[in-house]
C-alpha cells in the first residue's frame, strides 16, 4: 500500500494546475492586504480550499490513465486501493498546515500582532477544509466518476467564497474567530467521522464497479 500512497502523492504534486495556483496566489495576496491582523486566517482558508481542489483534480489522473485495469492485475484489494487514496489526502494536509503556519507568521510580522486564537483556528481550518472537500468528492468519484466530483468541488467553492467575502467586508473579525474557536473541536470530530464514512462509501463504490 505504501507504493500506492507514494503514487497518489506524486500525482498530487506533478498535476498541480498552474492556473489554479496563480488564482490562489492572487487571492491570498489580496486577502493578506485587506484583512489586516486576520490575514493569516483568511489566507489559510484560501490555501486549504486550493489543496482540497487540487486533490479532487488529481483524482482524474487514474481515470484518464485507465489505472483500474492495472489495479485489478495487482495483488491488492479494494481496501488497500481506497485506503491508500485517503491516506495520500491526509499526507497532503502537511502542505495546507505548513502553509497556514507560514502565512500566519508573515501576517504576525507584517502587522506586529500575534493572536493564538487566530493561529489555532487557521491550523484547524487548514486541516478540516481539505478533509471535508475530499470526503465529499471521493465517494462521488468512485460511484459516478471524476466529472461529478469535479462539479461538486466547483459548487463547494461558492459558499466558501461568500464566507470569506462576508467576513472580509464585515467588522466582526474578533467575534467570528472567538465563536469559531469554541466549535473547532466539535467540527473537527464531525469532519473526521465524515472522512471515515466517506472511505467506507468509496470502498463500496469501488467494489460495485469491479
């Protein structure tokens, strides 16, 4: 299974969409410029969204290469195949988490302000958003194909975008971070449970198409 995880992680990095990366970089820069001491938090949300989208986009590589016919010829089962895909998603969380730390560090230095709550919420969302995104889209990939997952991924961008825009234009940053922080643990547990259930549903979908 280690080989499968390595394959999926390699695909994640090799299939990084340059247009997506440029759009994300531009959005992060704008957020850093317009949200003051909370720049690290909003930039972390945007980065986490990008990691989630990139994971979904990398799922298409297996379909395009007809990878499943090779999997069927290998001494592996559905549990190994699907688990490796989810394990690779967990590994890519390092990109989102490290990026969040760096963005918050940059924000703290630029605005000479350190807020542990903002750092904590940033770290939490940098992990939860990609897990939530892929937890929804991976079962769709195994059941209905990549295009349905891609469509759902694009639809998911809309509420995330308006969430960022609402608080970017508003004045309740402090209230927002304190409110979110109080629910981080509950939200984290819910996302982990969803991710595990998603893996089970994906295994059923994989076996269904054998």
